[in-house]
C-alpha cells in the first residue's frame, strides 16, 4: 500500500510541476482526486485490507491527498498570475500615443446669420412664419401690386413652372400670406430660400431672404429706421450706423435701400466697401396701402413697414467671403475656414 501511495504521489507531483495550463491542471485534479480518481479509488479499496492496518493506510492516503491538493493550489495560483501578466502585456495602453482627432460638425455660415437674425427679431417680439418655395404668382407678384405685364417683373428673373406657379423670387410672398391669415397688429419675420435665374460672384440661382413685416396703427418710417438700426447693431456691433437711400418697390411706398457702416472698416472705407464706408444690405419701405387693401386690411386704420435683407449678402459681409457661390459648394476647406 505504502509503495502504491508513494508512486501515485510522485507521479502526480511530476505531472503537476510540469503542468503549464489551467485546463490540464484541472484534468490532473480529476485524475487523482475526482470521484473516480486514483487516490479516491485507493480510499475505496481500504475495505480490502486488514483492519489493524486501515487507520495507518487511511492516514497515508489522506496526507497524500492533502499534498496533491496543496500542490495543485500552488500551481493554480502561479498559472493564474501568468495568465494575468499575459493579459496585461497584450492589453497595454500606451498613454503617450497621440490621441485621435474627432471631427466636429459646425453650423453653416449662412445658417449662423439666419440664427442671429431670428434670435434678434424674436427678442423684439416678432413671430417666425414660413411659406412655400413653390408659390402661386398671386402671392409672389399680384397681391404685392405687381400685376402681369407690370414692368417691375423685369426686376426679378423668375423661374416659372406654369403660367400661375413659380419658384418664389422673394420671401415677400409670405407678407401676403400673413396679412390674409392674421389680424393686425402683428409682427412677423420669414426666413427662407428664394430663386432667380441669376449666377455670378454676387448672385446664385438659389439664395436666401429674411422678410420682416409689421402692421399696426400709427406705424411710421421712424419705427422702420429704429427697428433696423437695432437689428443691424445686434448683427454687426453697437457702433453700426445705417442710412436710407430712396428706391422703388411696387409693394412699398415710399421705398428705401438700406446701407450700414461697413463692418470691416467701421465706416472709414476699405476694399470690401469699395472705399465708400457703407454696405448695401437690404430693401425696405412702408407697406403700399394698395397692398394692405388687397389683403383685406383697412389702410385708413393701419399702416405697416416691411424689410427684406438678402441673407447670403449678410453672410458674405460678416465672413468677408468674396464669392457668394462658395457658400453652396460644400467645399470642406472653405467651411473649415468659416469655423
Ligand atoms: N422683396 C424685395 C426684393 O427681393 C426686398 C424688399 C422686401 C423690399 C420688403 C421692400 C420690403 O428685392
């Protein structure tokens, strides 16, 4: 018996010492100590030996069993450490490596100007209203005092879809929709896309306007001037001055062209403003009483003013962009510069 135990023990020791793998180690444990294991079987065979020898044999087997268990535990700890070390080595994080740059999106320069205009006007109590880009001739022209064959139609090279349907050439169409759906007094602005058959450095077939309309009792040119001064100051800074020049629009009377001191030189004169110190920014005027009447507003009771800057032009001025078309090309190099 003694010999049997000793030979099993030394066999097991050798196997355990040579073992390099946790799975194999578990197999060894099962081989010796499992339910059908070699040591376990020895314990079962105790019933075949003499009664007097049993306690001694039992002791012997049990101490062999303990020794094997102990050895397995030691090797298990060592192998676990090895596995951990390998894992650490493989998953090492090099904190000195340069980090990846995550590209960040930006709001388009044109929309930044739209956002500023909208924020400024909402803070002054205006409601934002939008209208369709594919529009009836009636809203774009007729109801704005531009009947068919009126020479003023030549001011805008319009894309017609049918005789009566067109791509709106101005956001002034939304003025009419507002006047016909709202009861005065009201103040609305309407940002949006507009279309004309035009293309050069300062014109694009698709461009953007920002229409404003105020209808109330006793509204005058003074209100228009103070409101626009405030708006353009919010956009270009406190020191901005504005000036009115006489102009003509069929839907406003009197009509003006509005200039602001050049945001680049502050009015001293520079290349951007062609040394005039001023930038031409928008058309405006008092709503023609005929236009109010056509939309069912009593022009004896109410007056109104309207204004309509080209937003692309404002964005060009704000960002010193030389060619308007650059804003629609989605060239990443250009957009990066606008950040
Ligand atoms: N709609 C005019 C244009 O496109 C601008 C404008 C708007 C003029 C409102 C007066 C009042 O030229």
